[in-house]
C-alpha cells in the first residue's frame, strides 16, 4: 500500500511539472515574439509633401545636381526632363523614377535624393489670435505651434486643457496638454507634434 502511495505521488509531481512547463511556454512565448517584432520593425519612410526641399545628385553628371522645392502642384522642375511628380513619393521612390527618366542620358546609372527640409503641416484652432494652418520646416511642440498661431487669446484661452487631435494608423487619438505650466517656466516635458496634428485651445468656462 505504501509503495502504491509513493507511485501516485510521483505521478502527481510529474504531471504538475509538465503543466508548469506548458504554462510557462504559453506565457513567455508571445511576450518574446512581441519584443522581437518591435526590434525588427523598421521606421516608416518619410513621404514627400508640397513645400519639402529635396537635394538631387547625379554622381556621373554633377552639372545636373540641384536642390528643388516641391511646388503646390506636387511637382519639381528638372533639367532635360521637365516637371516630375514628387509629392506622395518617398525619397527612394523618387530616385527610381528619376533613374528611369534620366537613364538613357547617364553614363553612371545612379541618382540620389536626400530630403533637405521637410514641411510639417499643423493646424491650430480655438482661442488663439491667428487660427489656421501653419507650415513649419521642422518638428515643433504644441506650445511652439500656438505661438506660431499668434499666441493665446488670454481673455478666453484655457491654457491648462489644450487638446491635440491626431490621426494615426486609421485611428483618432486625443491628448490633453497643460501648457500653462510651460508658460510659467516650470520644467515640463514638451509635447512634440506630428504632421497633420490639430491643436485646439478651448475657452475657459465663463459665468454670465
């Protein structure tokens, strides 16, 4: 009888160890895969927009080198080939397009495109002095965007609850930012904007 009890206990211990191993595999494997996916995920390439400036270089024909700003119609004007659509393409895609156009005329089949300055459309509305679209040539913070829009309308603006609306990956995200602390000189982490963000400065609640 004692031998049977020892046998049963050994079987239970073995089953428990097996369940523990299987459970450990189920909990750790997805977490590991998720971390690996984040490490391997490449940053999204920048898509060219109207107002961006691009530097185009021809290693085999330096006389064709140029810096062009993308016009409102999305095109750039180049020697020998005329106007070329640039907005909506990445730098690599534009390189391939230019190589097709210039290929027959180049001894060295190589073209490089580098983004010199990128436009950064941001929309500011609400209790600011000059609401509307601004086009800075560099990334900026929510406070900087408000200053570009003429600053707060101090008679109305609720500086503690500035809203930032962002469209990203098919979803709408909402953020609330306290800009009054930054204006008072407090050490706060700046809220960096992304292209297309909408900054809305609400009005303070007023008693009538």
